[in-house]
């Protein structure tokens, strides 16, 4: 990322970055695309902007909602991406990292209002004939006259609302004000973990399965550790992201998530991006030793692993081979660096 920011990346890598095919996290790829969209080469600029405009909407919304996103990326989104993604306006305005000038720009230029078509006076106009289709399209229409139009999926809308909730919470809003849910959480969610009985745990699983997305977000942020342990494995990435934003997570709990084999890759990436978690050595070590952790986030962490754990990593057959090989290489390099150097000949 530093090489991209300084403009020292080789041309072949820059072209690959403009297509969005680098083995990096979505946050880094989106930042690279915003950098390349301002490149001096017109072809590179156009390709990067085209890739960015076609990027997965849920990932773009998540990145723009995160306070950890670089201000330059948020500024670019406010200036370049709103034309095709008007839903980003509210998310950007709730992000505390949005630069002041970009915030002023969005507030000065509100979202366009839909045009209201008023009924015209006078007799109704005659129906206009439908435009003729070219012969090939006429044949296709005759062959499949009753083919239904695909209905738009409702999942992106629900995910968009959930991302907006997380963005507002990150900006300091109260949970009750954002979610609008007045019903209190079930007692199994708010009980202390040492007070939960086996029946409570069974009831908790049933109640979580019946919760809506908003209710799960509330439970993830305010619930007990048992609730978070269940929600961290939720199929909806928004829910697991809410779990990691809970202020109640302890170092031990974060370590257990980093070492878990039954969480998604997205969870492990979010842990690696969380500065609070990564300041704790045991969390970082658990992440490096997790065979499910993506190589692109564990490989740079090897420099922080101490000698004892590095040796253990070199013998760990569960981690990817590239991690083991790099651990062995680093052990040899450290041994060479500690050897006494003989005085040179004069």
C-alpha cells in the first residue's frame, strides 16, 4: 500500500490493480482503485474507475461506513461515486472520518428528488405504438412471450440498512435511536455468562434463530459472551462485524475468535484490521497460527512473532506451506544476525 501511495509500483502491478485482481483485502483494493483513478495515464484512470463503479455494492458500503477508511478514499467516493450509488450519501455523512470539505459538499448538494408527473388537462392522448424490434429480437420475443422478468433480490436492501446502522453507531449514535427497536432483549442475551444454565443456552439458540437483522445487531453489541459466540458464526457478515464492534469483547475472547476454525474468512480479516485487537500479542499469534486465516494478512505479521513462537510455527503442519517456509527462513536470518562477526582483514 505504501508503494502504491508513493507511486513506486511497477506498471504491470498497477495495471493488475486497476482490474481489481490483486490478492488483497477489499478495503485495500478499493483504496488502490481510488489512487489509480487519479493516475496520469488516461487508460489506467478509466479502467480503475470502471472497476470501482462495478465493485460489489455491499463491500463498497462496508468500506465507506468504516471510520478506519482513509479520508482520501471517502473524499473520492463523495466526489466520484455518488452519481451511480446514491445510497452512499447517508453512509458517508455518518462516517466521522469523512473530510470536512467533502461533508460540506454533500450537504450543499442534497440528493435529487424524484420528478412528479402531473396529469395534463384536455382529452387523453392516443396510445403510442410500441417501437418495432429488430428481426432477431422479434423472433426471441415470439419464442418466449411469457418469460417473467427476474425480481430484484431483497437481500442487498436489508444489508444496506444494516451497514447504515453500523455506520451510525460508529459515529456515536445511540443503539435505541438507530435501530428503532423498543422491545427489550431476551433475558438470556443480557444475563451474565456465569449465570446462564444449560436451558438458558438452548433457549438462547432458538431465540437468536428467530431474531431479525436489527435485533441481532443489538444483541451482538449489548449481549453477553455466549450470545456473541453464537452470532460471530452468523451467515450474514454484517452480524459478525457487529460482534467485533462490541465494547464488551475481552482479549481472551478476541484470541478465541482469532484461533477459531469455524468462523468466516471475513471475520479473520476484520480482526487483522482492528488495531485494538492486533496490539495484543496473543491475538496476533492466534491469527498467524490459524490455518483458515488468509495468507495475505498472516504473512506480514510474521515479523512480530517472537523466536519461540516462530519455531513452533515452523513445525506446524496445519498452517499453509508458505507460512512455514517463511518462518524457517526468518529463524535462519535471525540466527545469522546474532552470530558474532569476525574482524575484517586490514
